């Protein structure tokens, strides 16, 4: 594996660690009470590394969790049901 590929994988692992830490903390507290510093401590990274990958906590929310949005719009194979899109109570 060449250097570029290793760096790309490391970057993906770091982003995943940030997202995982943010999800864990959001489950424990409300997301608005979680700080970037809290996320970094849980992920085991520096705040500089966080800001290398995300511009802000809000950017993490919009970029990091957006791939899951599409998941909820596809049919659920186990139940054969399609969850309602957000906004449909």
C-alpha cells in the first residue's frame, strides 16, 4: 500500500472515530451540550485534527450524519415497511 492510500485510510478512520464519539456523547447528553473538546477527548484526537476534518460541530452534524438520511428512505428488507420521511410525525 502506498503512502497516499495509507493517509486516506487514516483520514477515514479519524472521521469515523469523530462520528462515533459524537454519537456516543449525543446519546449520553443532548447534542447541543456536547462540545468539540468533549468529542475530541472521546475520540482520542486533538482539536486541530477535528477542525482538519470538520469546520464546526454543526458541520459534523450535517456532513457526518447525512449518509444515514438516505438509509431511512429505502425500504426496510426485514419488515417490508418504508419508514416515513422526517416531518411526517
